[in-house]
C-alpha cells in the first residue's frame, strides 16, 4: 500500500519551461512521492523517509 500524498506536487525552481521535470510531494508517512510532469496520469514513485534521505545524501555527495 502506498502512503497518501499530503501536499501539492512541486517542481524545482531550476526547472525550465520545457516540461521535462519531475515533481515531488510529501506523503503521510514522512516520505516523498515523485511523478513525471509530462505525464501526470502515470503512477507516482513512492519513497520511505529513509529512502528519500539516502537519495538526498547521495545527490549531495555527487554534487561536491
């Protein structure tokens, strides 16, 4: 069972106007839901809080 999305989906302010973006929303269990902004009818990917934190940590390490 996937947790309920409890906030509006948002896309990064770094995204351009082309629509090639992902959008992220908070979920009821403290995790995140991620969807493709080009096709919002497709299912979202859901991440637990620990999975989301691991993703953020990994991307920060890659950026430095």
